[in-house]
C-alpha cells in the first residue's frame, strides 16, 4: 500500500512567539526549505532551524525581503536586492 503524501501547512505569525518557537521545535532539524505563498500571494521560502526562522519573500514589487525571527524574540528585516 502506498503512503499518501500530503502538503505540510503551517502559518508563520511574527506576533506569536510561542507559535514561532513551536515551529522551531517541530521542524528545526529540517534539511529542506518550505515554500508557499503569503497573504499577498507573493512567493515565500521558509527555512527553520532550532534557533531561528528565516522567511524570504519575493515581493511583487521585485524586491527580495528576508525576515529572521530568533528564538529569543529578536527579529531582523533585510532587503537583499531586486529579483526581477
């Protein structure tokens, strides 16, 4: 019998630090990035480590934005240039 593969779905809510830490605990050992769309239908790539979550957004205005959410509650927002 074949195992059914279903897409993994989770929400990264920057205001919910308990939720962010739970994602770090559950998926922090993942060796692959997760991809999806945000509420603005922009493509996002999410990397999860035990100490942080990196969310790279390919914004509709052509810019690439990286948000880093650290386990201790600090956060960073970086603009890494144009992607288109």
